[in-house]
């Protein structure tokens, strides 16, 4: 049997425990263990020496002190023929080929071989051998170990149930590391929370936090040494000389996994070409191109020695968090920035143009970009902010993760100001992204205030005609629209469109977005015929340039449906609304914010077309979805609540309409202020609902001011970075 797994999971400890149990148990003469041989099997010489010593201890006939090899062969033959019960432990096999000819044969069936190895390749199985993979502790096991270890040492007070789970997670549930950490706590007596703080500080080295003196469980090596023990063997077996550079790159990535294709991108291959050590000094300045085959060969070598793991050839690559940290600690500070930016370049090269094209990949790349930044201090910020950090912000917004986008952008702005200063272009870009995230998250007042500041700063620093300034102006126009400043929004949109047409041309995506925004402003300003005409032009252009399923095309199509509804073409609006909802569910997913918008608009189209029961049913679904995904205070949730209240009143569910109306008014007063146009509409609506409930007015004579409250997709333009 072969126990296989990475360093620190306790393979040798498990083998030793079993050997001691077999040695010490009281059995009959027929079943007792007569011979136990423990062999350090990292090389052939060690095996031969151990076998020769065993032969001498057994006083086998023909053993000569001058012939170790012959003595070892005698011992192997004795194991095959003896009737005595024996166990041979081959601990830490580094090269299966080196011990192939020295693997004992059970012969009479009285003996067993137990081996341990970091490797998991096919050479260790077959010929009657069973490969058993030893993994990490589960969370429950890790917590239980910490509690028992501290309690047994008489320091139960050091165990903190709240921090224990965090400590176990930080150490990756690695038995070796948990054993060292527990001993450190016993020796130094810090609280678990304080130790966690030390551990999370990347300025502290593992050798200080998990020292060799804390090896009270008998693992035999310091943590860092144990984790990287097989690196020398890897480099000896790796003919490509890429294993170490690839290990450096992988150590910066998310322990939960990164795409293996990252290391075969042109950016990664270019870095690896100069990062791998030269074969001979004469060729030091000649860096031969790196092939994909060489990369996969090196990765296979790293997998074989369990420095990385991968379930299938296409599955993500993973590296244990502590192994990654140990690797990062051996990267030269002079090269860390180069390695970090190479990893970030590889991440960007894989990023989908649009988040919905591959959401899982986009989410994985976001996590990895954040990890690279976290583990390399300011490497991705100097001399300029790497584009992958802006990509994180953009895709959080595209994925509808608005709150996360705000949190991320707040931190990014703060860091950019500290590193670059407040007027640096990268800081302006970060502040602009934060303004857009505020807007998307429904914090329109903050978005407007910050957007106006960014616009003023860009005009001052970059000039009024710079493309980044024009994009900031378009963002402010969006905020004006949402705040009800329709004339200001319309003026800015007309100016922005003219600027984009002049700089980018008529068919540039930013120009199309600006034209779409102007159509929305026309509609909100009551210029509905102009909105219909311009909206149809935008839709035709988007279909021609971007395709029928592009999110911007779907935005344009729903806008046309809204404009049709405004001019009384309700059936056309319903048909277009159904099409957009179906397309968004297929392209973006059923829970994407844009899909929720489409569902909301269709509910209103139903209402305007007189299909009230359909409107109520869909409106209830929309409100539930809004509350779940956006929260009760988001403007879109307030709008959904208001729309449903109108539908309730129309179908005679007056009491429910009044209750919802009260909630809408209270929310809008809280989030928008008492004088906001939407708050005034909500106040009027509630009065109408109460009159209808009391039988004073019919709804068709006192129509709510915000019905229908349609939701054009005049989202902010793409991020400047």
C-alpha cells in the first residue's frame, strides 16, 4: 500500500502509527509481527543500506560487511521465503524507478510493504499495490485537533472557538502547519486572534511563525522545508527548466484555482522565455522561445511531485496556500514585480470581452487578479496601475455585483491616492469607476457628486476634449437623468454625442451608447417622437455592428419597446418586451440585473396593454427578485414596489396598494429626500390609492403619477480602463 499526498499531510506519521500499533499489539504466535524495517527511501543507496543492516541484524547466512549490495539482496530473498510475519516501510519515495528493483515480494504471503510518497504517478500503483491519497484535515478535524492539542498541554484557555476556524482556514487545514501553530501558541502564549494577525502579515516569514522548534508532533522538518522538499527533485527531472518559474507564477494565484491556459498565453510564454535559467553560460544571453509542450511538461512534473494539483487536464491548477507562501518567500525581491506583472498580463489576456460570455472564467480571473495584487504589495501599481485591477471593477459591475464593486472601488481609490496622488490619471480613472459603481448600486446622490468632481478634475487636468473627459461627462449625464435633472442631462448628452461623433466616428460603440442615452433623455423630457426615431436608429446600428445578442443591442431593443409604450403602441411594446426577456434570460441568465429590468418592463407593458392579471403576477416576481438581489432600498426595488402597488390598485386590491404605497413613500423620503420628483410622485400615488380604496375616485380618473415607471437601460458607458 502506498500513502500519497503533498508535504505536511501526515503520511509518515500515519505509517509510523500503523507500524507502532502492529509492533506493540499482543497477538498469538501465529499472527504477531516478527520483523519491522523502516527505510528512508529518497534514494537507492538509503534502501540498500537499510536492507543490509536488516540482514545483519537477522544474522542471515552469507552476509558480508564489505558487500552492502549483496547483503541487501540476501534480505530481499529472505523476505520472499520466510514464514515469519514482517512489515517493511519505504518512507518518502522520491523516484519510484530507484526502488523498483528493491520492492519486497511478499512470497509466502506473510509480509506487507507500506510506502509513502509525495508522487501520485502510475509507477506507484499496479503489481498488487494500492495507492491511497492522504488529504488535508476537514474543517471539523482541524478545529478538533487545535482544541485537543491545547487542552492536552494544559492551555485550554488559549483555544478560541471563533478564531479556531479562521486559523485552520489560514493554514489551509494542513496537519503539519496546525501542529506547529499549536506548539507556537503553547510556547509563546499569544491569543489565537493575535497569532492570526501575525500570520496574515506577509512581512512575517513562515519560519518565524511555524518554527522548527515547534515540531512537537515529530514531523521531522520545518514547515517551509517540508513543503518545498521535492523542489530539488522536480528541477532534476524537469528538462524544460521551467518548473521553478512556473511555480513562482502559480504561487501568486488563488489557491482555489486558476486556468492552466494562463501559462500558455503569449504574455506568459514571453516571460518564461527570459525567466528560465540558461542551459549553458555561453547561451546566457540567448533565450530560446518557450513552447506550449514545454510548459505542459513542466506542469506535469510539478503535479507528479504534488507541488500543484489538477483534477483533469482542463481543470484549474491549485496550489496549497502555505506552499504558495513558501514559494513566494524564495522569490527574489528584485524579480517579484516582474513575476507579478507577468501573471497579471496572463490574466488579462484570458478575460472575456463581456462578462456574460463566460461568467465562471470571469469570476475566477477576478479572484486571481485580487490575489496577485494582495501578495505582491505595490507591484501592480508601479509605475502605473495594471489594467487587470480596473478589469476587476468593470466585471463586478457587469455581473451585477454592485455592492462588491463599490467596496472594491473605494479601496482602489484610497490606495491610488496614496501611491499616485489625487491628480494622477490612474486615480481619476479609479474615482470615475467608483462614481459608476455608486450609480449602479442605486446610490445616485453619491454617484452624481463624485461624477461631477471627476468631470471637473478631468477638464482641469486633461482638457475639455479629452476622451476620458467626455466619458466622465456622459456618466454625469446618466446621474442627472436618475436625479430628475432632465434639462441638464439633455444638454450634456447632446454635447457628449457631438464630441464622440467627432472623435470616434458615427459607428464607434461609445458613440452608439451616447446616442442611446440621448434617446432616453428625449423620452424622459417628453420628446417621445424624437426618442422613437433615434431609438430605432440606435437599434439598427447595434444589430449591424455588434450583433443581435450583444447586451448593448438588447438594451437598445428594450428602449425601443419603452418608447413604443410611451406613444401608445402597447402591443408592439409587449412583443418586443417578451423577446428581450427571453434573450436576456438566455444570454445573461435569469437572475442578472438586466434580466430583472426586462421582466419589470414587461410587467408594465402588460399593465398598459390591459393585461392586468399578467402584470400583477410578473410584478410580484420582480419585486421578490429585486429585494433578494439588490436589497430593499435600491432605487430599482423602490420602482418595482411602486409599480406593483399601481397594479394592485387597478385590479381592486386596494388595501395592499395602500400598504405598498406607504412603504414606497417612506423609502423614497429616506433614500431620495422629500423634494425629489420620485418622492413627490409617490406622495401623489398614495393619495390616489387611498381615494380608490375609499371609493372616492376611480383609478382611471386619478391615475398614479409614476405608472408606468419604465426602466430604460441608459447605463453608464464602458469604464475608461
